[in-house]
C-alpha cells in the first residue's frame, strides 16, 4: 500500500487560560495563550484577533516560547490595533471589562483554525444538522460518510492522477474547507489541502475489506479535505477500481460529479488545470445568502408551514425494528411507464417531480389511517439549480437542503387537484431555496431541533460527464464507468427515509430509498418503495384526458397491501453529573473537564490517564438535551459541582471544542455565586484530535504560575 500524499500536520493546539473574576469597570480582558510556536506566530495571531474584533485594542505580551498574554481593552476607538507592552509580568487572567465579554465569535477566533485560514463562513441549517449529527454520535462509524466507486480501464499514471486531484483542490474552495464547531458552527477555508490518495496492489486486500476499513477510518471534520481516493489494482489486463469517499456535510453526489468533471479535464491536461480559483464558490454563495431578506419567506411558512397534527410518517407506529445502520433500496420505473408518467403530469400542467410528490403524499395520508381530509408534510430537496445566484449550479457543495412541503389530501377531491396543489407548493418553495430549517422552526414556534418532517423526496439532477471529455479519454485508451454508490453504505439521512429519483440513460426513472434501519425495518422500507412504484405505474396508465379519478380511487389501488410500520423514536440519552477519573490527593485542587456533545471522543480520558499531578480529576457531562454545539444547557448550574467547589481550593475548569464555551459559562456562574469562596481558572482549547488536545491541556496546566497551583 502506498500513499500519494503524506499526513497532514494539524498545527499547534492553542489553549486560552482565563482567571474567572468579577469585572472592574474599564478593565481589559486578559487571556493567557499557550501553544503558539514563537513570537512571530503570536504576532500574527494577535493581528488576526485585532482585525476581526475592532471593538478591542489588542496588546500582546511575550513570556517565552509558547507563553503569551493578550490584553483586549474595549473602547469606542481601538484603531491602534496590536500594541506591545514589554516588561509586564506574565498574566493568565482577569475580569471582563466594560464591553470586554469573551463572546462566542471571539472565543471561536481565539481557539479556531490557524494559521492562514480565511474568513469563516456561516453554515446552512442543513449543514449544521449534518455536522451536529456527526460530531455527537455515541459510537460507531460516521453515518454521513459516502463511498462512490467506478472502474478505470486503460493506462493510469499515478503521479498524473495525484497531480490532477491536487490541481482540483487548489482550484475548488470546497476541497480546502473544513468545519469548526468550537463556539460558533462555521466553515473555514484553509490556504491548502493535500488530497489523500492510497494505492493498493492486486492481492494486497479484498474489495469488501477495503470498503470496511475505509469507512471505519472516517474523517477529521476540522481538517480538509473531506474527500479522499483509493486505488485497487485488478489482475493484469483488468481495470483499476477507484473508490472516492466524501462527507455529506460538505459535499453531495452532484458536487462530487462536478469535481470529477474537473479532475478528468486536469488529467487530460497533464495533471494541471489552467487558470486560478473557479468562481463563484462557497464564499460567493455565503455573501449572497447574507443579502437575502426573510420577510417573504416568513410570510410563506407561517401561512403554509406544517401544522403539528400533519401526517409526516410513511408508516404506522410499530415495534422496535431490532436493526441498525443505514439501508439502501433501489427501484425503477421503466419504459413505457416513465414516459407515460411524464405525459400524465404534463397533460395536467405539471412535471413528473410533482407526480412523484403526489404519490408520496398519498402514502403519508394512507399511513395516518384517517378517513377525511388531512394535511401531510414531507421534505422536498431543492438544490443549486433553484438558487438565483448566477453560476450557483456549478458550485460543488451542499447548497440546497430539504424544505417542508405541506398539502391537503382529501379522498373526495380529484387527483388532478392534488397534483396542482403540489405543483403550486413547489413553485412557492422555489422562491426561497436558501431558507434553513432552523429559521422555519423559529417562525412556526417549534423547539430547537424539532423535526418538521419525517421523510424527504429528492429529484436528482447530477451533471453528466461531457461527451467531449469522455471522447478525449477514450482517445487516450481510457474507459471509465459512471460512479456508483456503495450499496448499503453509511450515508444516512437525518429523517427516517429519503427517496431519491433520477433519470437513467434510456429514459427509465431510477428510484432509491436511503433509510435508517432503526426506524424502518428492511421489509417495511421495501414495502414503502414498492408501493410508491406501484402508484407511479398506475398514474402512467391513466388516460391523459381523464380528469375524473379521485384521490380515494387512487388510494384504493393499495387496498390489498399492508401499510408499512415505523418504529417509535428512541428517547434521548441524558448523560448528567460528575464522574471521577482520578482520585488525587486529599485536600488537593480539582481539575474539572467539562463535557458536552461534540467534544472529541477520548480526549478527557487520555488526559486523566497521563496526568501526574496531585489534583483530583473529574468530568462533568452536561445533558445532551440542553446543549447546542458550543453552548451550555440552561438546566445546568453551579449545583452540578457540589462536592467540587470547596472553599480554599482552586478549581480548573477545562473545556475542549464546544466544551470551552460551557466551561467559561460555568466559571462565570461560580463567580456570580459569591458565597462559594472558590478560585476558578478556565482552560479552553479548540477542536483537535484526542492526543493533541490532551497534550495541550497538560502543557497549559503546567504553565499556570505556582501561586495558582
């Protein structure tokens, strides 16, 4: 096995140290900074903070390698930027002065990616959902990793292959992007990203073993690129198998096909794409989003959003499936049914995507088991083709997301009327494809994280490889297949089932259902997909000029088959309270590691195992249901630390990643509880691996001046 690129260095892990205390009017925010490489690195760090937070005058003090202090003086006029103040003793803390609040944006910039990282970009609501789901999973592989594979027949020059992919990464911002969820969920563009390409000789590993190992390897979501490739040689004269793995929080299959198109062009050009970065890109899309007004969208969803009683499930409540992981099923609507479906919809003034939406609405209505009119709601995936930004269709990345569509299903009404409802609803949604689900939840008065729909329907418009590119490849003796998703891969929707439709060559309509096997058993998912295909065929056979079919008559076509079952959602796991990781010496100070969802797995346990001090080491897990990435649950307060906050002892509250903000909030709560008489020092790191985080915390703790120990 060989790799075309070496391992990527994560760079230094910065720890910010703050002494919690009561603020004095006009006092600066004083922060100890540990882990910067040298004074030059520290000056760049301070300049970045000063540039992004102009409400502060930033002063940098140097105390030797890896030990610095930042003083952030709030004021109306902080144009002086970074100053120098030599001869001042080393500081690690102080009060927050007037306006000197260590807010989420400032904390994210202090602990976030460096050096050379560009301006952070806001995440879409759908990206945030995917990121949250990935970084808070309890165990097992990341379920939002997707694998595509295809055959490469003919000559393959490995150096040229690697150079071509690197050229694409240099040109496409999405391959230099990674996530930061320390205090603010955001996307950070890095100056460079080396594409990982691994080559396996024939016989070195089997295909199933390679797929499993690749899936288990996962991605470090804070380090780009979130895409890699693996080459597996075939027998002599046989094609090479190419595996491309990516993360769905940053890329979708449409985006991967756009990148593949660029890769083939680069390969044909000798490994280098001409020109610089392609625009528009993720930055242009983020700026365009920031200019959009939500007034019209608010009016639309407050008027048409899903009511709480809407039917959203594709099946009736059933027992535990006793299954887990992701499932993927495929179906096809072949000719003449596919063209018949298009004709049926067109004769009634709609497209075939609206016909698919009608069928899905019928399945949701049937699963609800009511006898009269009922509103049903499901997600409709909109994409870059629906965005008004010029050139958006050519931007690889997760730009679109599911939006809730709600229609009224009445068994007595004509089926053509339901078709017109979904057509008009889709036109309404298409005016606001950029609106995120969390904004819609807010407008509808729903709770954070509350699901508006349980299913999603997507009509795929993946770009084809241009004929001239394929012809040029064939001219060099190269034949490549269309990439195919690995069956039953890890990619799992946020909702229990997502139905994807796309056209195949020859006119067939291909359907695939990706589902959560804990919600839908394999047989129930198969039943739902089969019933969908049956209804589509029935529509295709209906006379184009016959307007008399009712919704009830269409539902009667499924009277002979059972409604699928859907398992109840499992209750949220609440991890609450203190756990001792290291007993420590009697009357010793306490190191409290603050854990929230999104804290890197294993970092705290590794720190505790390696710690050689006399301090007691505990971990406080904040309830899952009360925390967002980078936040502290409203139900958690100082009382959770009873037994730790002992007068006369010092408590070190440590948080990594999203635990940093929680540690700071808890420290402030302790200070406000004046009767405790406990000194508190806060140590905070950003998102990094378990090993790097544990080492950084240990070094920062050792650097705290002796009077504090």
